[in-house]
């Protein structure tokens, strides 16, 4: 496992986001996964909006 240096402020934020005695690495994984899921959902919703918009203009 690699070691990285982060600011005290970021470290405190990570501690706040921890669930119970969760390892900081697990907190990072969970938060990053949540961010990815949100980004994918946003992209899918945008594409769906375009499909609906295009289908209405074609009708």
C-alpha cells in the first residue's frame, strides 16, 4: 500500500466521513465509489433527457 501525505484539514474531513471504526482507506474507497455512481447517474440522466427531447422534436 502506498503512503500519501494530506493536509490536517483533509484528514479531519476523512475522519468525519468514517463510519464507526472504518479504516481511512475504506472511507476513501466508499466516498470515491459514491462520487463515481453520482457522476454516472448524472450522465445517464443527461443522455435520457436528450433522447426524450429528440423524440419529441421528431414527432
